[in-house]
């Protein structure tokens, strides 16, 4: 039965904001005559069974399949709705990543929308001086207030005066009533703090290649050129300046910009450059903000008071209206792929959003992904903006040196010692993927492992504990082997902690700074370490891959990669790409400015590996063409697309049964040229046994395969077998 409402009333289709996969909307509601006007994207409070929920209007269907008399009315319309454009984006994201609309709406809505405490705008009281106040008989505090105002010559915040002079609001009001000062209340935004780190930029005249790039992007924004492009600029070629000019151009056309950066905590420099140049029109959105700051930045964007948004992957969903440009800086960075539900890829979402908005899409990097290299038109910046050369890279063969002289090659040690005498900065990257300090029994060879995950526990000397890097379990170092009882337990592997100590002994008294996820807890901690390193007259920064993320420091004369091939030893089709990017990016931090004697040392057990050789030659084009050939032969992206289906349960029989059920159902429905691999066992994590199925499809069948998987997941999740295992679908797994 299909029914239409009376004149004046309106049917809206609402998606309730709940995490439960089982509760799938949308559901119809009847907005009665006299209710506030309701639009697509509005946030409503709705009755749902005996409960009240929040939900978003996702359709305005005009009529309902249910009888109008049976439809319930929304309770209220709330602040904080979204544009129809973002409703569409949430819809696409849910479908493409096999998630639910409720979850993806959670990504486009301001934080806290689903329930409870959406943060309210803050107001503040401002106190203004008045010219020549006649001031008979005042108390000392009152006189102090007037003196402070006269001295400032402009408005002061009431809270500031309160702190300085100890005067309360009531006395301020009395003074205002006597005409001795002015008072007004205004809304104000809580703004995140930013730090100035690294080289200061003087006034900049664009180089020829930069100018061509800026023009090309501006043409794309104006719709005079294809909208998508890859900005392939060597490290230090001034890509940030290109983005800033392009964003300013978009702004001049009344259009907004989103700039995605890998991780705000690790890229404070790019952020502060945007803010320096484009001022209050820039909003920053990331998870490290306090809730109030986040809500206010969101509000500034939604109300159009800020038109440029900078943030990590989640900022691709920011409420920037009339979007003219999306920039993905360091597009090769793995942080653009999420690991929650949905496991979206911000680069892919950016592409879809830009296309829908008619905006330009710029992916920028010195080390493009093979996918982007093949897919996009390229604009190249082949030289560094300051005219410096890319530093020479030397490979140091570590074969046959196991145990001899610790983790550092003699050349590396000498170079570090030289730093002590000649000054300058050095950066030392320990490629720790899969190689961490752990404790092993010298008698039976068993490593001390996590009780809930199939991995070794990692030694943290500072706190004298062993920790699991998968589940967070931690315990004291045991005195005996849990398997054979032997008490000869020994340390193996090098961590950043030990490396930093070794280096500190070599370079003393030059300070050593450590940057990794253990050394700095809070989000602000990373920036503080980077700032300290940038401000010290001479120093060594030791850390994991984090230290290679786009930083622009002067006077880095030495960059070292320890165990460059550790990433290659990982059985992953992206190993080559990651290794190349890591070495090339670290090398790229080196020799900026006028320095000419900078060098890069790469310690490796695989000095002949293609990815490492290409990085040493600064040869991205050569690496990418080889890598694309290899990917084509092996049937990997971008020639085949991948979707993984991961199952997990505490009981291994439940996982096995679910894996069989998923395997059968998917195999039966896949398009003809797609293949299904697995189930393969994965490491147990958090006491969950895991299995993985992998679907490989040619690009023409990609969407079809995703649809099949989505419907199998929806179907099986409701069966007895399916319910006993958790399922996570990963489209384009990283
Ligand atoms: P990239 O992101 O391409 O690695 P950056 O954007 O960090 O490079 O720029 C490298 C340095 O060059 C920065 O210190 C920046 O201020 C400077 N720079 C950019 N463009 C110019 C220019 N046209 N002239 C001089 N210096 C520039
Ligand atoms: Zn033992
Ligand atoms: Zn664990």
C-alpha cells in the first residue's frame, strides 16, 4: 500500500544513528503540519519503539509504503544537520566499503551527534574602555579595572580582568551601569593551538615549475582542465606553497578547500604554514582536539566562516560547502587507509567527493603509489625550491655483520662522530616493522609471547616491562622461561630506545631526541619533540617511520636508515612500495638549505633490492615502471582489485565454520572473472582466532564483487553460523 500525506504534512525517511548492524533503516516518519521545516540532511530526534533516538533525514520520498496514520512524528529538529551532498557521500561510503549508513553518517556529522552532548557554542564577556570616565569614589579594584582598560586602550575579556584584578562580573555590570565602561557579550570559538616548527618561510616567489603547477590546478578548479592530477614533486620542491596558492585561488572564486595530511601530530609544519598564510579562514579537524575545539572548528566550517579545512583522513568528510579543491598531501601515506568500520580509503573518498562537487583533486607526493602513477595525469616539480641538490645516498652492506659492533655500520658510527665535531642535524630511522626488542630463552629458543596474540612481547626498558603491540597487554619481565623453566633469558633485536642510547654515547654532548609511539604519549608530544629537535643548534632525531613524514628542517647533514629491507621481508604486495617510499622520504629530509655536504646512509641486508637501489638513485619513475610490471604479472592492484573478508572468533571452530560458509556463499555469486582465495589463517589477536578470504577482481568487476560480498555479509550475519564470528570487510586492503 502506498499512501501520501495531507497538504502541509510531509513524509521523511530517517536513518537512526546506531552502531548495531542489525538495525537497518531508513524508517518513515510523518512531519505534521506546523512542525519546523525539515530538509534532507537534518538531524532529528525520533521516537523508536519505546526509545528516543537521533537520526538523519536521508530521503524525502513524498509518499510512504506504510499507511500515513501509522507513521509517528519526529520529536524535534536538532542543530547540526548536514548538507545533501554529505548525505550522498555517506551513502556511497557505506555501499562501497560494505558498512552501514548509520556508521558513515557518523563520519559526516559533527562529533557527538548520535547522542548526548553536542558541544554548545561558547560565549564570552568583553569589557571596553570609555573615553575620560569621570570616576568619583571608586574602590581599589574598580580603579584597577579602569586603569587596566585605559592602559590597554581596547577591549579586554572579563575573565582576563577577573584573573588579573580579581573583579567579578557583578561589579563590572555596576561599573557599566554608571557609564564607566562598556560591556558586550559575543560568541567565540575555541581554537586549536598550532606550533611553528622547522624552517621559517620568507616571502616566496614561485619557481617556473611551481607556477606551471599552480596554473594547472587553478584551471582545474575553474573547470578549464581535467580535474584530477598527481603532483609529483621531489622532496623539498615546495608542494605546500603550490597547495596554498591553489587554495587561495579557490577562495577567490568563493570555493572551499580540503587539505588532507597524514597525521596532524606529525605534520604540524604544513598546518602552521597554511594558517600563517591564510589566517582565520583555516580550520583544523582531528581527533587530538578537545571536544569544544572540535565542535567549534566544525561550526566555523559549516557556517562558512572558515572555508579551508586541514586534517587527517577523517577531514575528507568535513562540512566544507561549495568545494573547489581537495588536496591529498603525501598521498602515498598508509594512514589514509582506515582500520575501523568502515575501512575507507580517504584518497578514494576524496576522489568521489571531488567529482560530485565539481572540485579539483590534487594528490601530491615525491613517492607516488603505483595506482596513482598509472591513473592520473602528472604535473612534475623536478627540483628543490631552494636550489639545493638531492643528497647522495650510500648503501651500507650489513651482511655477515650480525652481532659485530651492534646495529650501526662503522661508516655510520664515523658519520655520527663527525657530527659531534662539526655540528648540524642528523635523522636516524629504525625500520622497526616486524623487528622489535624481545626476550628469548637461550636454552629452548622460545620467545616470550602475548597470552592473547600470536606475537612476541616487546621489551620496554624504560619501564622495565614487556608489552604486546597488538592488544596492549603488558607484564613484568619474567625471570624464567615459561616453557622449559630455564633462567637464561636474553634480549634480542634493537628498538629505538636502545638505538637512541647507543647513538647518545657516540655524539655526546649533542642531544638525541626520540620519536616513536612509545616515547610520546599525547598528541601534542610529537610536535614538542619535533620542535625541540628543530630548535636545538645541533641534534640527532631517532625514531620509526614517523620521522620521515614531510618535515622541513634546515641543516640536516646526515640521514640514516637502519635495516632498510626489514619491510621487504614482509609477505605483502606493498612491501616494495613501502620500502622505496621510506628510504626516499628520509633522504628527502636531508640537505635542505644551502648545505652541500649532506649524505644519506642506508644500512641493509639486501643492497641489491630494486626498491632500495631505485631510492638511492632518487629514481621514482624507474621504480614505478618496474613495480607496475611486477604488479601486472602477479595480478595485484592496480591491475586487479582486492577485497578481503576477515573473520574472527574466540573458538577456532566458530571461525572455521564461518569461513566455510562465507567461502561457499561468495564463490557461488562472484562475477565470472573474479577469483576467491583462502581462507588463510591470520595471527591470533586479542584472543581471537582469525581467517581471511580474499577476492581478486578485474576492475570491470570490482563494483559487482563488492555488491556480492555486501549482500553475503548482510545475509550470513543473521544466521547462526555467521553470528558466532565477527566479520570485517576490507575493500582495497592496505
Ligand atoms: P615539499 O612538501 O615539496 O617537500 P616544502 O613545501 O616543505 O616541500 O618546501 C620546501 C621548502 O622550500 C620550504 O622551506 C618552503 O618554504 C620553501 N619554498 C617553497 N617554494 C619556494 C620558492 N619558490 N622559493 C624559495 N623557497 C621556497
Ligand atoms: Zn626455554
Ligand atoms: Zn596481545
